């Protein structure tokens, strides 16, 4: 199965449209959102968010919520409901705290954190670059591959080391290792595909 991975869209409709077009061209089977569809403090008229969720819904996207999405996904207050079209809540209500596909865990934040807790969702400790932090995440879940967003950067780590990789080339996630993969942000024009059969992760960018 080929997955199309989208992290941190933040209502960037044009970059999202181009990413979805790319997914169609390269035969993606399932579009997966790694959180932060919304941008905190969305315009009151909701037009960008409505256009964003329309594109994702039309693509049959599934996925997880991010810190910017939580107020739309989990019992939104009436003051929020009045500001947006029902289509926003129909789609955002399908997002989960985490999701499993094949041997992969999809999450917005570090896997050792709890996406049901606001303090954890908004936790931001900068670059994930210490052995202690890596161990905490690998010890927290059993999955072979973990995909996350939130940090607006490319990064891959195994249980032993951080790889010399900056989203500059496709890379194969070999069966002998476990991986934590941070997917760069759609609002920056970045996204990725991952083939669960060949285990190739391919970073992508919108055409400039």
C-alpha cells in the first residue's frame, strides 16, 4: 500500500491541492493526515478551513488530530460551531488521537505523549536530537515505524542513531530497524509518500 503523508497543512489550500495532485499522479492508495489541518486563530468566516477540509474529504483522507485541530474534533463549543460550516466538523470529527496502518503508527506529537491531553498536544521541546528523548518514544509503543508531524522539519531516527537525512532523497526503511520519522510541513510545501510493501519513504515538494 502506498500512503500519502501530510503533516501540518495549517489551511494552506494551494500547497495541499498540489500535494494531492502529486499523490494522484504517483498512485497513492490512502492519504493520511498527521495533524494540524487547521491554523490556530482561523479567520472567522472559515473559508480557508472549509476549503482545506473539502479537499481532504474528497481525497478520502484519514488521520490524526494536531494541537491546532483539537477544538474542532472533541466536543467543540457552540461559539466555534457557529463560526464554521458543518463540513468542517464532519471531517474533523473523523480524526483520531493516533492511528495504526500496517506496521506504522501515525501521530501528530511524539509517541510517548498523549494526544488526548492538551498539555501534551501543545508540548514543543524543539529538535528531537537526544538519545534520552528517542528512547522514551521507542519504549512507549511497539510499532516498527512511527510517523509524526508537529516539528515542521524532516528527520529520521532509529533506536541507535539519528540518520544523516534531511528529506533530500528517497530512503528505504529496512526491516532490521525501527524508525521514528518526522514529516515536514505542507504549509512549507513539503509532504511524503511511504510504500508499506517496498518500505521506501519518498520526500516530496510542491513545484516552485
